[in-house]
């Protein structure tokens, strides 16, 4: 078998790793209850979603077809109907990729349930009498109502900001309409729902059209999603993409102003985010890398907000998967309350960072050795690699999930301090790989 569960469902090249046959069998294995099915705008999503629907219906459970829908909307539907959710997407990966994300009751399924899906898949197709396919047209408006409950609609309606929205995928069916209903003047870019107009990942290189559109329209700012709209990237009024850590820190500040409590982020989270949490009376809690861990910890600890610097944010009042659409509405609110995003962003000072990688024959043994020899002052976390948070710096030593590599990531207030902690970490890693 060529495929396996990654950090977020399964992904691969369409026609090679990911086929309609696989979608049929996996959806059948997953369907122990009714399942709602959505997809992003990739062409290969159509045969995959029909195959997945067939897999669900042949199991004897009800399939709820959502058509093109953002991942957070499929999560919302699975919460509303108390059923499974299946999203056909390869998220920010290129157009030739596709995949499946499995959800249940508003969140991604656990490792234990992934194992169960694999076991049932191994046992072959299960058959039952199908009650028939349903289509639900009411999910988008109900989801929009949920988002509206989480922002200050009066403030936005009064300010009427001008926003360019670059969806390039499933967000096109929700975000521009939602922002218009909130009172924004919306300029839509790449909002067709056939394929992609730019690569899916909302990074600087891929957002040059958005940047120039924001400038030429004189917009207040710009918003971009990835193909399944669980991510949200922000471009300020000058057309500059916000630094990912600064973007996350801005949202952390907003959410803590709303309610004090725990903020969940992964071990790759920066000093800017940590200082924003602590400076605003919150408690900073770290999880392993991956939104599924952030969501799990949020649910367990009752935290007020969770996010990763990739533009993936989980909101207390929403679903327990990253929600790029709600994030878009929250940035609109932030702009209306606080003003120009370039000015807000300039208040954060980014620090020097180091990212290095070291080849190794045995990742597990190397990490065990490093655990004994890496000695740096500070609070030590070992949930996913080794992270040490010291005075004015943090260091993360972590084995790659897919390659025979140990990664060193570090950030410090000054270049001198960064060099000092990196040379200590480097020595421990070199002696172990
Ligand atoms: Mg995504």
C-alpha cells in the first residue's frame, strides 16, 4: 500500500497515490455513521468526491453532499449533524495532488480512529441498504451566522472597509459573500470555482496579484486562502504580506482582549507569539506540530484560541479545525477597531532566527543521544522533539517526520545570543548524528 495517514489525512499525486478506487474504499471504511462530503476546486476532486459518496452509500449510511466547500464548513456540518466529515483536498499542495481529510463532530479524527479506518479498510468493503443521498443547501448560511456571532457586526457595518479577497479554491463560495453581508466593499480575485488560478499555498510568491490588486484598488487590506480555506494570509494596505508570526501575534492579542486564558501553539511558535501571550495576561501552551494537536489541546484545556504560524487558527466560538474563513472575518474586525495593519504589524520586532538540518542514519537514536547531551538553560518540553525556552531565546531540535534529518530551529533577541545557543545545540547534534 503506497499511502498512509500524514499529519492531516492522506495526500498524494492524483491518479497514482490517490485514486477514486481508494476514495471509495476509504470512505466505505470510515462510514460507521452518516458522512457529509465536501471538496475543493481541483478537477480531480469531482471523481474523488463521487467515489467517496458511493463508498458511504454502499455502507448503508447516509451521504450528505456539500459540493465545493471549505474544510471548516465540512467540519461545521459534521458538528451540526453529529456525523462524519470527509473533505477531498490536498490543502496548500500543488494542483496535481489531492487527498482526503477525515473529520468527526467538528474536528479531525484521532490517531486511534485513523487506525480503525485502516483496519476496516483492510477487511474489504462493507455493504448495507442505503437510505439515499441528501443534499443540504442550508449549511453555508448557518455557518455564516456562526461566524457573525463571533465578530462585532455593528463595528464592521459602520466602517465598511474595502477588502480584496483572493480565494483560489473552496473559500470562493463563502468568504466574499460573508464579508459583503458584514458590510465590506469586496473585490473578488481568483474566485472562480474551476481549478486554481495560482498555486494553492498563500505565500509571498503566489500572492503577487493580490498585492498589486490591493494597491491599485486602494483597498484597506487583502485576504488570501489556500485551496480548502483553512488558512488565511493577510496583505496590508501597501500590498505587503504580513510576517506569519506577526499575523498570528495580532490575532492572539485580539482573542486575549476578548477573554483571558490559555493560548495553544505548536513547538515551532516564535518569541513574538510567546511574548504577546504573556504580555496580554494569557498562558502559553505548546503542542507537537500540526493543527490536529492544537485542536486536541484546545478541546482538552478549554483554551481561548489556538494557532500556528502557517495561518491556521482555531477559534473557541467556531469549529475545532483551523478556520480561514472565520479568520478573514476576524481580521476585518481587527482592522475596523484598530486601523491600518501595516502600522499594527510594525509594532512587532522580528528577531534573528536560524534553521539548519543535519543528516543522520538513525533519527530515533540520534534524538535519544541529543536528549542526554543538549544542555541549555531554560524550560524544557519534549512532546515533539526537544524545545528549550530560555531568557530571550528558544531552541527546537526535532527529527523530520519524513526524511533522515534532524532539524535545528532557534530564535533569539540578539544575533550574539543566537550564535551562542546555536553553537551549543550544533555540538550536541553533531555528536549524535
Ligand atoms: Mg489547507
